[in-house]
């Protein structure tokens, strides 16, 4: 594992981070999906520039956390931060990079008037669920519901 | 989601003047507003207003006045400081409105609606940025340093400017195709990002407070350039006959030299730092800009290679890219020249320390002006090659090469937009002028 913890810089997402994010996603999931991330990066830069964060080491993106602050959805009039996608290069895990990105994202959300951050995670995804709880997420009064409507 | 931002409008007559300006220069503005929810669902609606960030530092952080309270009114600055800042604000304003006029010429030629509406949003936000600068000019009294020009006259001057039009028989940098809309956003808006970032520290607080909201919008503008370039690279690699890397390269060759010059002379910028208006000198910011362009181009090239060789993983594609950059050779039918590259910083320059040096795209030197002009013609798009702008440049270059003009005289001989006038805020009374050796002006075209 590279000893780079002190050299990892957290900064807001920009349009030149697409390649780094695509690379991490491919490393984790095995699929090359540039179109997906091009769309998502534009979306977050458009919606709430400054909210999404990346971790950079040696000029390369080694982690990303995408989200935005919004209000008016699901009857929530108070602005809420939403953390929607994140990924950390497997070689850089265990170095508190996720927490540092989350802290930077929360600072942005607070400045926008949010008092809470929300996210959704699959019950089956113990790794992601564990990470979220480790950075302070707990059960929400809101419950995610779903109904199949296919044939 | 808005951060802690205060929004302000201009006095009605000025607000109306800006809206009136859009009728002549941004005809798709109502179309954009009507289609906003379709293309930007759930985004905040567009607001033609000035936005001032709250809670920014009160203390000057750079320059001779470091540590002092930021100035809130022009009268709190020295005369030279206020004059300098006034020039910056006016220049910024004219750039914002000017880019809309450039985009408007070719935005309808976009290949798909998404690209078009992204550019329309960029234009609307540039309109807001121009509005923001007008707010700075009108919200305080600059009469002490404006040479008797009133706020109203300054607004009239700015709204009368045009940065190029196919009707205008003069020097201009019109867009030649929608490729220019995209590459301009990727390269020239990037210069804008640097200027805004540097000005976040501005010793004049209303200027500093104006920067963060503009910068947040600028983030999308850069994406509206870079993402289509990436998609075009993918299409080019897949063999789309209408999308080529060459067309993007030619646009880079057109815009990057002008972008470099927007930083000002590489040797200058001390006054901005001394006065506490910016935190970097011209050359420092320009060097960072070049590095960012290289990163952008490298990513686009990687996208091209991955699309051309889908069996390659990221490491292999990177190896191939590095190998092509090193050898300038060929890999399985892909030549180095098929990829994009950032032109040498001395290429096609007409201002700054590299003006009229006859340096080629890859840094090679030319001794003969006509050989150099042929090199330019081969590396710029046909529409631009046939333009008056290039003709003027060629004339000046030949004179420099022949020794009948100094570089300084040639730099001055490049026509540029100057003082305009007229009673209507959207007057067409624009002039292209060349500065005479005595500092006077000679009008070369009037619309």
C-alpha cells in the first residue's frame, strides 16, 4: 500500500476528473463506463459545484465522492445534503480518504444551510454500509420503499 | 443549491437595457428559459441578477496592503488603484458580453440538442456575469477615476461592443463552426476560471464577493467544452466521417494562442499583485493554465485510444499514449499526429514575449514568413484561414520579417476593439482601430 496519506489532497471535483473516476470505477467494477461518468460529472458540476469532492495523490485521482445539496424533495423543505456515489482506489483504501472527502462535502453542505446528509445503501452491501456507519451515518426516520411495476 | 449568497438587481433602466441587448445578441435566450426544465430538470431557475457571496474574508491577503481591511468603495482606494481596477472590471464585462456574441453565431449548428442547450446555458450565465460586472460599475461612484465617464456611459459603452460578426468587414475572431463553441468553452473559459480564481482575493471586496458565484457557474462552462470534446474523440476513433481529431486540433491551434495572451504579457502582472487584486502574476498563472490544457488533451487522447482499441485496459492505453508521445510514431494505424496536442506556447503569438516569433506547432523555428504562414494555413481551419484576422496577422508578420516593422509596432498594428458610442445601449457604433505610434487611434472599420 503506498505510503501517501500525507500527500493526499482533497479538493472539489472538476471537469478534468472524469478520467480518474472512470479508472477507479473500472478498477472496482471491471467495466469501462466513460459515458456514464461524463454524464454524472456534468450533472454534479451543474447542480452543485463545490459539493462533490475528489482525493488526489501524485496528480492522480484516487477517490471521489459525488453529491449535492437540495431541498423540496420527499416533503423535505429544509436543504439536505445527498451523498450519492463514491469510490476509492483499492490501493488507497484504509487511509481515511473517504472520511476526509466526506468532511469536505459536509462543510459545503453546512455552508448551504443543510443540517443533515442523506444517502441510500443496499442492505446487502456490507462493505459500503460499514463505511457509511463508520463515518457517522445511522438509520433514518425516512424509509426507502420500492414497488415492482414490471410484468 | 445556493450557498450564502445575496442577489441584487440593477436599476430598472439598466436591467431593461441588458434584456434589450439579448434581443439583438442572444435571440435564443427566451428559448433557453422556456426549455430550462427540459434540459436542466430540478436545477435552480436562471436568475439575471448579481450574486454576492457572503462571509468572505474582510482582510487583504496579498500585495502592499496585505493585512489591511478590504476596500468597500472606489474612493477608499488610491487613484491609480481604482483606475486599474476599473479597467479590469470593464474588460471583464466586455469579455462576458462578447463571448455571447461569438457563441450566438454558430450555436445553431450543434449536431445535437444537448450540446446546443449546454452552450445556451453557458451564454446565459455569461450574461449574468456581464450583469454582475455592470452591477460593480453602477453600485458605487467611480466618477473620481473614470475621467468624467458616468456609470450610464460605461454601461452604454460595454453594451455597444461587439467582438466579431460575419456582417462586420474587419478584424474579428468569429467562430467558424460549432467546434469553436466547444473548444472555446474548454480553452478560453479556462482562462476565465483562472482570472476569477485569482480575483477571489481582490482588495476591493465587492469584486472579491462577486467571484465565487461566477466560479461555480464557470465549472459547468468548462465541462460544456471538455465533455463534448471527449465524446467527439470517441466518435472520431469509431470512424465517424463528420467528427475528426483534426478539426479539434485546428480549433485548439486557433484558440490556445489567444488564451495564452489573455493572461497579459508573460513578464507582467506585478501591479495586480501589488494592489492586492490578484494573487498570481501573469506568467505564473499562464504556466498553470498550460499544464491544465495538457492534462485535458491527454485525457481526450486516452478516450480516443480506448475507443479505437476497446480490448486495451487503462494501463495499456496509457502505455501506448506515452509511447506515441515519446516516439511520435505510429501504433497499429494510429499516428501521433492523429492525437491532439497543446501547441507550443510560442506558436502563432502576436502579443507578449513570444509575439511574431514564427514558432511552429511543436516548437520548431521558421526563418521565412511565407513558410510560416503556410504552416499556419495547414494547421488552422479553412474558414479561419480565409479570415481578415489572419490576413492582418500575415501582413504584420511579413513586415516584421522584412525588418520594416518592429515587433512592438506589429503588436500595435493588430486591430482591436476600442471606444464605441451611440445613444441606444445596443448601438452598432463599434469601431475597430489600430493604435498609431503616437498613441492615437486610426479607425479601420466602422459598423
